């Protein structure tokens, strides 16, 4: 007779069963995100209807597009009354849209190479898992890119490199006494060395290491927007940090200068500053210095962006508890060490969304330079291309192409910032 009083104990776990179809997968996502409530269901149906109406009109126009045509009139003859876009203007004028209409066609490889090297230079800064030795190329890239795009003698970029190195040495020597003294002293040292070097090594009669020179007025197209965006964002971030720290300084003169600068610049439209750069800024330089329009525009856009970034970073500094500042004092750190090791890393992590917002807005605002006769992407469309007899009346194709370029760039910046926030775990640390 079998003893049934002994309990059965399973020696292995049961295999996992798949979840019900309505509890996982696409069905659950659609139910939770599109048809969770009656209101959501109505909005989903209306959105699908709107998308259908847009695509039903846009897709035939895009799919029937003409890519080879010498003019708009010939393009319309080919279409013969059917709905279709005239994308031939992009294939005919792509070089002007990207590089402007005056940049030499045989030198397109130079800005193309500078744009390619930009990714290698930015990688060590954007992705901090890479070896720190790569930052050497990042530091050298601005001078290499300048020489590639503008050409001329290599002694100009080398002189600027030596000037910046002298400013960094001055900063490191005096920053322990005062951050403001180190920063502003480094800036003054940079300009002094640059000025003295300009007299010792004049630009004329130098042929060693020289490439074919391209004036700034010949720059144009989307290349000009990229140059202004990358240059001004790179310069405005450190200046904005210095302004934010200066606004919180205990030194009255430094504090009031930073406050007046920030509030004045933030209260003036960017287009006004661009007109100042075009008309008045040249009077603030020594007579005969010949500071070109590109540099003056960079100065004004950088000032404008730095003021907004300063307020963003000031918000990040104000969000930190007082104990973080006291922690640096308790460890015996001076002001510069406390800011570099404790305060700024936390404040910058908090300020990432605001900094990215200012950077994206700044990149889009570079199109305003078209109002001061600089032929960027929008300036090329509104000026030489639409003014030509062959392509008068082509709007959607050109401005759609411009919108696509700006969208891809700004969307990439936004996605990187979101990845960086997740990587740094800003909301948990």
C-alpha cells in the first residue's frame, strides 16, 4: 500500500509562459498609448486623419519630382500639368546651397575635410569614454580648420595657438588667487601676445606653408551656418560660465560688470546686434586693422549666446544646496579647486537641457545674418538662386531642403543631450 502522507517537492521550476497578447507587445503599446481613454481614442483618430490628408497631398508631389532640368520652365514642361516637385534646382545649385556662390569650386575639398575632421575633434569632448590623449587633436582642430577653410599662411593659426597657450599659462598661474583675475588676465594676455606677434610676423610677404587664400566674403551656404554655429557655441560656453561665476562674485566691480553685460545683451534683439556688427563694431578696432565682417558677427553672436548661457548656469548654481559649497571649504580647497571639482560638475549636469536649448536656438538664429548681406543658406535661397531667371518661383523645394538640413542638425544635438542626461543620471545624482 502506497504512503500518501509524504508531500511532493518539485526539483525544477516550471517553464515561463508567454504573457497574454493584450498584456505585452505592440497590442499593449497601442492600447496604452493610443486608445487608453475615449479622449485619447478620438485624438488618435483625428491625428491619423490629419496625417493621411498631409501625405495624400505631399507624397504624389514628392514622388513625381523632377531631378534633372536646367530651369523651372523646362521642369513644368516635363511635368505637363501633373503634380510634382522640381527638385532639379537642388541638383543644379547644390554647391551654392552648401558652399555659397563665390567659394572656389576646386577648393570644396577643404571645407569638406574640415567638416569631416570636426567629428574626430568633437568625439573626445562629447563621449568621455574615449582616451584623453585625443583632446590634443581637439585643441588643435580650430587652427587646422581655420587654415583649411581660409587658407593663407600657416603662421597666422600658429600665432593664435601661441597666444592662447600664453593665456592658459597666465590663467593657471593666477587662478588660485582669484578666478576672475585668472580668467580676465588670461584673455588680456592672449590679445597682448597676438598683437605683439602680429607686428613681429606680419601677414604679408609670407609664402611658407601657404595655401590659396579665400576671403571671408566668399564664404556662404550651409557651410557658413555651421561655422557660425560651432564657433559661437564653443566660445559662448566658457564665457557664459565665467559670467555666471562673476555675477555671484563677492567683488563688487566684477559682479556689477557681469550683471550689466548680461542684462543689457539679453534685453537687445540679436538682429540689432548684427546690425551693430555690420555698421558700428569696426569703429572699436584700431584704424586700418581690417577686421572682417565674419569676425564681427562671431563676436556679437557669441556675446548674445554667452549672456543666455550665463543665466542658465546661474540657475544650475542656485539649485545646489549650500552644503556643497561648505564641503569644498571643509576639504581645504581654494575657490578654483572647489568650483572645478565640486560645484561646476553638478551645476553643468543640471544645466544640460538649458544649454542645449540655447545652442539649438543659436544655430537656427545664424540664418539672421542674411539680413546683413551674408549669403548663408537662407541668404543664398532668397538672393542669388531665386533672383536668377531660371529658378524664379521655386520655393517649397529650396526651403524644404533648408528645413531638412537644420532639422537633422538640431535633432542630432537634442538626441545627444538626452543620451548625455541618461548617461550622467542627472535626476538621480
